[in-house]
């Protein structure tokens, strides 16, 4: 699956911690947009889409949430609960996010500006596009 958990180096000292995200260093793409999800209500499930081209690095800078990731062949579930870990999600991966802790702040670095036409919001259409015959 086009998904990877990347360790992010923590610069900790007796004052606290700091993590730097640097394009071409620990962020493997050109960063064109940053957004963050916060104040997500209890019981809410978000996402429910894939991207045709977008690459993103997702960091739970505070709190935690779960991800369901599906590339049409395999599904994985994982927890993001560590600001020293980045979840790299490349194109054509269906994502759903849920079990947000009350304090969760999910920061996302993206390689493109917001573009609704890059979203696939219909799961059946996504699954059809991931089948080998759809590429011929
Ligand atoms: C993703 C997951 C992790 C904008 O106007 N600009 C933006 O850059 C974004 C990301 C969203 N929006 C608007 C579009 C909607 O009216 O904000 C509203 C909420 O967006 P959406 O329903 O797409 O949010 P999520 O949480 O379902 O998904 C978001 C990202 O859209 C998506 O790319 O991978 O977070």
C-alpha cells in the first residue's frame, strides 16, 4: 500500500520538545499546503475519500485518532498518537478517520493546493478504479 509511517526526529531538552518538518529532508515532497483538523466531535468519522494524485504527510501533533486505509486490495487500520511519527499517504488510498480524542489536532502537509476535482468520494468508483482492467 502507498502508505508509510515515518519517524520524525525529536529535538528534546530540559525545556521540552521540538520537531522540524523540512521539505526534501523528512518531508518527501514539495509542501504547497498545510491544514489541520481539530475540535472533531465525539463519534464522528471523516474522510471517506481517496485522492487521484495528492500526497500528504499527516501528524497527530496532539491527541490521537485512528485511520482506516484501503488501496482496493488491502485494508489497514492504524493509530496516530505520536507527534514524532508522520503518516505518509500517497495517491489512490481510501481513508477514513475516527476515534478522535477530544484534544486531537491532526496536521496535514500536502503537495498541492486544495482541488475538489482531485477527490474520489464514491467508494464504488474508487474500487473500480483500483482494479487492473480499469488501467488498460
Ligand atoms: C484528507 C483528510 C486527512 C478547504 O477549503 N481547503 C482544504 O485544504 C481542505 C482540506 C478542505 N477544505 C474544505 C472542504 C470542505 O468544505 O473544508 C471542508 C472539510 O473538508 P473535508 O470534508 O474534505 O475534510 P475531511 O476531514 O473529510 O478530509 C480532509 C482532507 O480534505 C483530505 O484531503 O486526506 O482530511
